[in-house]
C-alpha cells in the first residue's frame, strides 16, 4: 500500500476515534446533567392527579382512590429521589393491563343477553395478581380500577406475596335463577381463563360473587385449563377451599377493631355497633361481634335498613344468613318477621344510635352528613369492611374528630389474607384446621395494625391509620418495583 494511502487511513481512524470519544463524552455529560436535575425534582400529588384527571376524566372512583393514597404518601415518596427519577408514581397508579370483553349468555326465556366483563391486572411486583370479581349492575371501569389500585396496597399490607387485581361484570345475579347464574359464570370464564392461573392471577369473590359463583367459575376454568391447581380462592371446602375463608373479612375487621380499641383501653363488650350490608362481610362481622358480647343494632341491603336498638340475637343472625344466602330475599323480610323498625331506602348512619360503625356494603356509602351525624351521637370508632365506603369529606370529619378510623385496605384485609393462605394450602396440597387458619388471621391483622401504628403515629400520639396503611403498603411495592427495573 502506498505511503499516502496509509497516512490517509491513519488520519481517518484518529479522527473517527476522537469524534466517537467526543460524542460519547458529550452523551455521558448530558446524561449526568439530566440525572442530576431529575435528582432534585419532587413528586407533586396535585400535578400527578391533574394529569390523571386529564387522561381518565370519566373515572371518578379511580381518581378518588388515587388521590387518597398519593396525598398521604407524598412526603415519604419524596424522601427517596430515585422513586421520582424512575417515575414510580405513574407506573404505580396506572394498571399494568386491562382486559375487557363481551359476555354473551342465554337466559331462561331463551333470550340472548350481553354483558361487559373486565379484569384489571394492576401490579404484580410482590406476587401474582390477586383480587376479587364483582358482579353488580353498577360495575364499570372506574370502579374496578379503584378496587384494583386499593387491592395492590392492601395485599402488600398482608405480609403475603400477592399483587393487586380486580375484575367483574355489570351482570347482576339478583333475581336470576341458579341456571342463569351458572351460564353467565361459564360464559365469563370462557373468555377470561387464558389470562388467569395459580401463579399468574388468582381471582376470588366480591359483591355478587360468593361460594356459588366461585364454584361455577372455577369449574369452567378447570375444564378449559385442564389443571387442578387452585387458581380461584373462596372455593368450596371439598375442592380446595380454606376453612375460615368465608368468615375472614368480617372476623378480620373485628380483630383489627379490637387492636384499635386496645390503644385506648376500650372494651368491645356491650358496645352498640351499626353495620351496613347483609352479605358475606356484614354477616361474619356480626357473628364475631356477637361472640364478643357487642350489640349489633343495624344491618341493611340496597333497599333499606333494619334497626334493633337492643341488638340482634344469634338466632336472628341465622335468619338473615338463610334469608340472604338460601332464599336470596330482602332485609325488609327480617323486619316483617321480627317486628323491628325498617327504614326503606335509607342507609343506617343518619338514624341509628351506635358507638361503633362498620360499613360493610359498598363504596361511598358514608358521606359528610352521615359522618357528622355519627360523630354527633358519640361514635368512637369506624372500621371499614367495605372498600372505600367513606367519602373524602367523611374521612376528613373522622380524622378531625380524632376518632379511631380504619380504612378498608387495612381493616378488611383479612379476606385476601386467608385467600393467600388458601393459595399456600393448595400449593402444598394440604388443608389446615380452622383454628390454625384463624390464629394466622389474627397474627396478620395484628401485624397490619402494627404497621399502621409504625407509619401513622403523629406527634400527639394519634394514630392516623389512613397514612399508616398507605405508607406501609406503598413502601413494600415501591421497593419491589425499584429492584425489578422499569417494566
Ligand atoms: P355481598 O354481595 O355478599 O354483600 C353486599 C351487601 O351490600 C349486600 O347486602 C348488598 O345489598 C349491599 N350492597 C351492595 N351494593 C349496594 C349499594 N350500592 N347500596 C347499598 N347496599 C349495597 O358482598 P361482600 O359482603 O362480599 O362485599 C361487601 C363489601 O366488602 C364490598 O365493598 C367489597 O368490595 C368489600 N370486601 C369484600 C371482601 C370479601 O371477602 N367478600 C374482602 C374485602 C372487601 P343487596 O343484596 O341489595 O345488593
């Protein structure tokens, strides 16, 4: 090769290396600058909310749930600049994925009916997606997104390895025959079965979905997936269900209440407790309260409230259980049977005199006026069996009055906790005794209370359970997400 060509090539290589080095250096410096500036940026809950409102304007329940959580974790979040650097908050608020589908089924008259079905897989940083299925005419994307978001923090609090999810349909089992419910459940699962699995996403019950519906859905799942690994929780005892799972949400809520009362040295005995709802959570809350000597003065359904000032008896509670689960009747029939007061079309809170309120029906069932009425007549504690039953205005009233107030994600976490224990039993192909499961449930509820105290105790000693539950639930998910990278 001639000398001139050699010199030409050498100069080219040097220039190329120098350029590459400069570009590389420029890139590194720029990246450092960007990272440095991001290091100092803080998450502003109001900005995150404004952005979510712009993107999801028609989802009020979802936005309400997000607002409650991110305003109470804002300070803690900003103590870790790396969270904001990785835009953790947005990745935590927006679900991993959403499935929506049409469910077509044939009613008893031979008519084809169409409903919407959904599954929100919100976050699986700490374990497989886990959360109930709701069948109610009010179900929409906003309600399921709020429930899946809440479930993520609740499941984190349980100390078990479960991510957050929720699903459901605008199908209402009310007034439907057993065969119609079965056909609907089978059609629903025919669409959903590919997305769920024992280590992927494990559904359970919620409003309108009890043992009957879980049985039908699990049966169809098993047939399609050709496996017998659990996948649903809340199953019948004969095919992998856990003892104490039906009781767990209600019992767990009472255990949590006992821990709260203990912080003030208050005894549950003879306390008047107002309960809303007459479904799974409400009836087992009432059962445990009666065992402990408290007086259950009200229960309700979506048509009205019964009021028994001296407290219902165990025999009357058995009647309600049969009325709701076997005859699928209305709470009004209890008033007709026992001659007590019945408030048509009303919730318990404005009329019923109580020391403690345990809302166990649905979201936003205690508004500001209800909260003020409860406080005015001396209510000392509110422990939520339902998910987000108190409006933001009601929560403000409870916190300002410094009463014992437990948000659902802490107080009703017993249900999903025993679901987690059902998953563990299914994996081991074992079945634990009722006493064993109940003891574990008590331990878990005590631990949740401890975490709330740890993260929620204020300077004057008041325990802000909202802040405590949100921060404790958030930190575990946040750490898991950081460790696993941007997904
Ligand atoms: P059920 O379907 O067994 O019972 C729901 C009760 O609430 C029924 O009495 C129902 O009345 C009443 N209700 C439902 N919607 C409304 C409404 N819009 N207005 C007034 N009353 C209403 O459901 P669960 O007991 O399982 O669930 C109750 C709450 O607890 C829900 O918020 C659920 O998300 C929450 N929860 C449930 C868990 C579980 O393990 N089941 C776990 C954690 C939380 P009607 O019969 O007239 O519809």
